[in-house]
C-alpha cells in the first residue's frame, strides 16, 4: 500500500505543480486586467534602466556560477576551468528553463564525464551549497536590517524575529532530517536514502566550514551576490518610479532565495510573483508594483539564460536531451 501511495504521488505531483502554476498565473492575469494602467508601465520603461538591469542580472549569473564552482572544487576535490564550468552551468540552467529539473541531471552527467565527480557526490555538493547559501543570505539580511531598521515590522510581526526563526529552522534542518530518518529507516525503506543524504550534506558542510579560506571565499562572493541582487531590485523599482528602502529590498532578496529553495511550481512561476506581491502589499509598496518587479526580473533573466544557452550550443543539446533523463551513480 505504501509503495502504491508513493508512486501515485510521484505520478501526479507534476500535474499538481502545473495546476498550481496555472491558478497563480490566472489570478495575476485577472489582477492586471483590472489594473491595466499598472501593467502598461511595462511598455514605457526607460531603455537606460533596462540596460543597467541586463548588466546587473548578467553579473548575478556570473557570480552564481563562480560561487557554485568554489563549492564544487572544495567538496569534489577537483579543479575546474571556469569557462568550461560556466558553459556547463549555463546549459544546465538553460535546460531547466525549458524542462524543469533536467538541468541538474545534465550538470551531474557532465561533471561525472569530464571531472569524475559521481552523481551522488554532485547531489550532496549541490544540497550543501544551497543550504549554506540560504543561511548566508538570511544572515546578511539580518545584519542589514539590524543596522538600518531594527524595529522593522510587517504587520504585527518584527522582521528580525521572523528571519531568526527561519535561520534556526534552516540551520537545524539537516540534523533534524538525519535524526528523524534514522529513527524511521528501519520501518520505512524510503527513509534510508533521506538519512544517507542528510548525513552526507552535514558531513560535507562541517568539513567545509573548518576551512577558513573557503568560508571566506563563500562569504565574500555571497555578500557580492546579495549586493547585486539588491541593485537589481532597486533598478526595477526605480524604473517604476517607486522608492523602496534598502531593508525592504533585503526582504525581496530573502524571498528570492527561499523561492529557489522551496519549489512549488515549475520555476516557481506564479508563486514567486504572488510572494513578491504579498510583501509589496504588506510593506506599502503595492501589489501591482511588486508583481511587475517579479515579471520584469523573470523576463530579463530568462532572456539572458536563453540567449547564453543558445550561444553555448543549447539547440543541439535540446535535440539530444534524452541522454540527460537519467544518470548512473
């Protein structure tokens, strides 16, 4: 019965994700049909703002690839030429834009073929990177808000308390999963894999943290990435003639990071937009402006990824996509 339930969920999970995406997008379309003046702002953006936006979004992609490389070289004990890795990174991201999750499989295959990094090793490295990166993102946001606006409230909730709770939850998540899965793996075989992955992620992360030089690189590039993300949001809101405080921009950066961690729809399309919209409404920016910022950034990033992907050989890759539908460990 348990086996049937698991397979039933796997079969219909993608349908549920697409259904949720359609519902979210339908609401956004409905909202803008009622607020046409707000939507028309998209067609009157200053070309100079767009040029700066493309530049900073491109920098975001480069730094993300560089940070990813730092983690892979440390955890995989392998040196990778940046340009070769950047091509793999771009093509993987390109594939994920068209076929969600395929990009990670593509990267795993190429890393194994070209550099001898196993699939299980890649999964552990990737998970460790996402975990540490999310902790760093929340920590930077906490520091920024602590210095600039410690009493920042969203409704009745103090933002610093909210971020502290999120930090505690994410920091302890691998340990909790490891302990919980250890207790359950003897009764449910499906928990054996979860226990193994959580243990491996903790092991890799703890070993990495002991390397001061490595942590310094991750922290410096993380601060740079966070700063550029704030700049992207600032440019977007400025192009819409909407002044926004740095502390609020930091919260948008947190939502962006969390939306990359918890995937509810393909690419979190619709969900991320509504999360931005909710934050915009709660902080007094307005639902429409926050939704537009999400739409603008998604379009710009997608254009960059698709453009770079096709330039790197994405069209040929699409015709041979079946090679990356599965990998061997």
